[in-house]
C-alpha cells in the first residue's frame, strides 16, 4: 500500500530558490539513492534541474512566491523493493506531470520504509502557467492515481475515506487526541526553586508590549493565568503562588503609573514605526521639453574650420583634485554651521552648555541600553528555545516526508514546542518580543551615534575658537615690537 502526501516549497526572502535547491539536493542524495541510481528526471537534466527550473521561471518572470511542489509516496515496510517503487513513482510522475512541468524524482531505500520523492517546477515550461493545487485534489486525483499503479504492481491500495477518518495527527505528527493541559505545572525537580520575581517581571514586560491601554494590559495578564488586584496598589498573583505580589516591589519600572506610561512607549503597535525607513521614490518629469535645433551642413563646416584654425578648444579635464583640501575644509565648515544653527549657539558659553547637555544625553542612552539588555536577558531562555525551533523546522520537514534520519531532530523540536507552551507564550509572541528588543537596541545605537558625531563637531569648533583667541593675543605684541624698532 502506498500513501501519498503533497507539500509546497516557498521562496526565501534573500534568495527565492534557496529552499528549492536544498530540496533537490536532498532527494538526489547519493547515500539515500544507491549513488543516484534511483534518481531520474522528466523534461530536464537531473544534474541541472534547479538551473533549468530557474530559467523557466525567469523567462516568464515568475521567479517569486511558490517555487515548486513536493509529493512523497511512502510504502509499507517490506511491501516492495526499491526498483519496483522507482518504476511506480516514475510512471506516476510521467502521467501526472510529464506533459507540462520539469520534474525530478527519486526513491530512498536507506530506511525501513521505502519512499519516493517527486519535485516539480511550479511554472509550466509550455505556457508559463503555475500549477494550482485545489482542495480535494488529493482525494479525487492524486491518491486514486497512486492506487491505480499499486494495483498494476499487485500492491494493496489505500481506502481514502477510512484514512481520512483515522488521520488524527497535526502537521508535526503529534496526536490531536492528546488533551492539552489547561493548568501549567512547573517541574520543580528539573528547574530548581522557582524565581517568582523574574517570571512576573518577564510577563508584565510582554503584556505591556502587547497592550494598547491599561484595561487591555489587565485582560492580557488574566489570559496568562494571573489574578489582578487593583485599588491603592496594583498587585498580581500567578498560578502556584500563595499571596498577591505588589507590582511596585518589583522595581521603579513596575509601578502602576510607570506601567501606564510604558504601554504607550513600548507597544508592539508602535515600535515598528520607530525603526521604519522610507524607500526612495523615483519621480518622472511630465513637462514639455524644448528640442535643441540641429546644426545645418554649412554650420557644421564653419565650426569645423574654426576648430582647425585653433579658434575653438576642447574642454580641459577637471582640475578639482587641486582643490580637495579646500573642498574638505568647506564640508567641515558646513557641518559646523549646521550644528550651530541646530542648537542655536551664539556664544562660547552656549557651546559649553550644549557639550554638557550632549554628554548628559549620552550617559542617559548608555543607562537605557543597559536596561534594554537586562529586559532582553530575562527572555533569554525562551528566545533560545524559539531559535532552536526555527532551526529544526527544516529538518522536521524531511522527517514528516518519511526520512527517519531526522528523527532525533523531530523529537527535539517536539520537546521545544512543549517547553514553549508550558511557559505561556506562543512562538509568534516570542518572535515579536525579540523583534521589539532588536528595534529598541538599533534605535539606541543610532541615537548614540548621532550624539557622538555632534560632540566631535562641537570639539572642533571649540578648538578653532581657542586657536583664534591665541592668534588675536599675538598680533598686538608684534605691532608693539615693530613700533619700538622704528623708534630705534
């Protein structure tokens, strides 16, 4: 009995065909296909399948979004040999895709369950139309065709309706009938004594960023399992804690007044706006252009004669290299002028005050940076789990396709997902929190860089003022010396 499963291969943000290239290399792996004996291609060459698929996409200008489709046909253990499976997979691919798409297919026999892989270009080389998979195609077309070839090679067929009723697993292979725990229980033996302050501050920080006002903050905390007490003091109690904890005892950043302020400065709704940049726009001029009159034959001969007589000379090459020091000095003066205008500096004392203010702002930014790092560090363990999940998802893709080589990665991924669920956060929430702190750090770095540059300009102005003062004190003395010389 052969069971089919269809997947899609999407584009990568940096290189659209990155995932497709990895998938092709994977199914053609010599260690899994008897040194590529169990590999073949239709409408393309196996060694250059990716390049040919890419060329087809480029010719029809459809090289973004969905790149290809991946069909996996798995056989029962000991049911069929690799050669027969290879024939079955090849005949299926030829009938289903051979007249329109570039296809590469193979059979992996390195596991107990022999299985075949079929990858085909999402764009047809015939007319450039994209392959469209509609809901119900698996039941109506794909699996019935697989069953037909199973009958041809005397294999059992799959009862489609029965398989649908028994398909009670999610996309990671985790049974759906396993009830999720509503009450989160922390493993004291594994994690040691629980630090309540760290947990509460971490959850408050996250709820602040996900809330647009104080009422939404309270609701978000309650959704995470907290009991909230408002009144003279804001107090919270997580599950498993015996008494309420006043938020102000957690630090100055967790008083009710400060939480209300932070909701409007650290909200996920606004933090992206801080780091947003505007792409340059290309504008076109739609006015009337005046055409320059062309020279007549007589005019051309006249100017040619003037040139031969030396009356007209070619334009000399640019001599700006001779004035590079002057240009550099001009840019320096321009920076100084803009600095003086920006801070409205009119006296030397104003300059000193601005320099002190810049130093004060730099110290404040350094303090804010340490605070951001501290808050970011409180999510350190959850961020590591999220990063691990993202890294393992690609391996899990192949495990679900029937390759038991990545069973350890699949088990690790399942464990990480459970740990994240037990923390009370979803993967998207952790990704949003990570993105928020990265944006805050980038804004801090940019502001600190601007202040550092401003301080450098201020120091150059201060040095120029000192040099000017020294020259002005030396000039009268020289005049006096000359006057004495004349008297002598």
